[in-house]
C-alpha cells in the first residue's frame, strides 16, 4: 500500500490527526475543542481533518486507527464526567474495602489502583447519582459511532472492568455492585470495527467505506508510537498528565498501576497536572528558563499539584505551592522551579518502582520533550539517559500504527515499530547536579507531607 494510514487521537484539550505512510511520510494537524462534549469532540475532529486535507487527498487514506483519553465517561449520550473530575472517591474507598487484591486479580486481571477515574468507582458513582442512565461510553466510542455507526471499544480502554484471562467483562463484580449499564462491545485494538459511513464522509471529508480499526487508549497508543513494546523498556510519556514506568513480564503489585499490555504487562504511575504545570510556567513566567542551576538565587521549590495529584500520593486536595521566594527571586527562577517540580513529581513515582525500571535509558515522548531544560533535569535526577521519540504526537502515531498492523501491512508491532519509530538526541546525565537535585527533592517531599492537612483546611475555607 502506498497511501496513508490515519491516526486520530482525541485528547483532553484537542484532537490530533496524523497520516503516516509506510514510505516514511507524515502529515498531521490538530484542533482544540470548543466544548468538552461529544459535539465539541466531533467538531474538533472535522476541523482537524479539514486542515489535514489541505496537504493530502482523502482518497490517499487507506485506513483509520483510533485513540482517545480514558477515564472520561459520557452518560446517556450527553453529560460528560472528565477523567480529571474529583467524583468517585467515596465509591473507590468502598470498593477497596470490599474486595482485596487477590479478588481483583481474579476478576479484572490486575490489582485495582487508587484511581477514581477507573470504571468501577465511576460507574458506582453513576449508579448512585444518575440511576436512570443506562448507556455509558467513553470518548473513543463516540468516535466509532460517528465514523462507522457502531459503538465499539477495546479491552485496554476497559481496564478495571474487563477480565483479560476470560476475555469478557467482569460481570460478577458488576452484578455484586449493582451496576446495570449498557457497556460497548469489546474488540482487539487491531480489529476492524466498521467503515466510514456516507454521513460521516459528507461531514468529515473521509471517503465512504474507508476501514476503521478500533485502536486503544491514548496511553497505550502513545507507548506504541514511542516504540515501547519489549519487556524491560522504560518510558515516560507526557501530556496533560505524565506516566513513567516500564514494560514488565509480570504484574507488579508495588506499582501504582500494573496490568496487561499487548503481549506483556505495563507497570507505572501517572501524575495529574504535569502538562498544566508546564503551561502555567510558560504562560506566567519566563520562557528563558534554560539554565540548569538550582542554586541560582536559591531558586524556590514548587509543588506542581495544580489539580490534585495521582501517583504516588493520590491526594485530590493537594494544590500548587511555591516555597522559598525571596527578594532575589525572578520570573526565570519561578519558571525553572515549575519545571523542576514536574520532574520531582515523576521522580517521586520512580522511587516507588525503581527495581522495575531497568537499563540506563528512559524513552520519552509527548509534548514536554521539546523542553530541553526539563530533559536535562530528568537526566541528572534519574541518573539515566533521556532518549526522545522523534514524533511528539506519539498517541496519534500509535493509532496509525495500529491501523497499519490491523490492515496487514506489517506482520506485528515489532516490525511496525522498526519501520515507523525514530529517536532524536539523547540527554545524558553528567552527575554535576544530581546531588543538589536530590537534596531539593527530599525537601519537596517534606513540603508535601508538612502541608497535607493544610490542603484540607484550605479546601474548607
């Protein structure tokens, strides 16, 4: 095939489309959403495709692969509960008290993480607060329905409510919790879920009959787009949130999250507001924060919890804090501290699963990889080489690669990765700043622990 395979990635704030040709050419576009809603998502997709088709013909698209955020739920086709929502904490606590890890591993093939965005706590919240809602889908199912007319999902997007061993939903635990909602049919990521309908063709510009592959969650698609597939490969994927971890050959019970990943397992922890914290620094402080020198002006220490935090503290009440501001503190110092705080948040996760992150390098992908200061901080702090995926829109690339593999262009993901994934400069640790960064990290941890109760008080004011 000489045409392009289109990856669609429906993210938190925008939709990205990436057309990849097996001959190496890439064309891409994106569009922000007017609203966080099915209509907002579809309108964003149509705008992104319109931009894309200024550079190539719709007839050149051989097939489409999908990727989207997960942990976001659409109730009854309209109301959206976003993955960043704070609802579900009571339900999660109740579920974790009710069942132990061995039960979860038997029923959902993994220990249930302390994440309120997972299906069981969110569906329990829906049952309690929206008892008349029977149809609950995710953003990617909105895409499959729009493009093909059918509502389909994949097994990875249903982690936490899917039994991988028995290849079905965990009906026993759903029944025990009294959850009675219609969940979408589950397919493999490389399965064909239909083709572009006439109506979708008229609105989007895609050719009627173009095959559509179901794809998977944006995190796993992003890992594929970074070439993270073999056991032992360490990764860090950035976006609105960030994930750091490794591909493992078995479940890791001491990790924040560990579960099935294609032919292996993936074990990791994820932050909540890293991308927001970077954007906060760029929008409010100096863009010239390029110097790795923590001691300049006794640069402040920043807690990057702008919207609460997931791993490793799992605290929805936590908020951002600058500590150590003085009369010498400048805008560049504040910007540096924000980026350093994001790296500290990742290192906090890393320390909980250091044994699983093997080797001397970490493959990094996503938007924040363009920030060389952040890459240098990570290299010094972790003591590992930071290797960058050459495609920043890794999830969209991964979706396109799923379509390529599903269509039979490649015999499997290893061949697809070797032909379509590249890497750019590696930032190696020098050791010059490792000691001071780790000392500042120790204070970073203490600042959170000292203020944990203050965050609760602040919420109640």
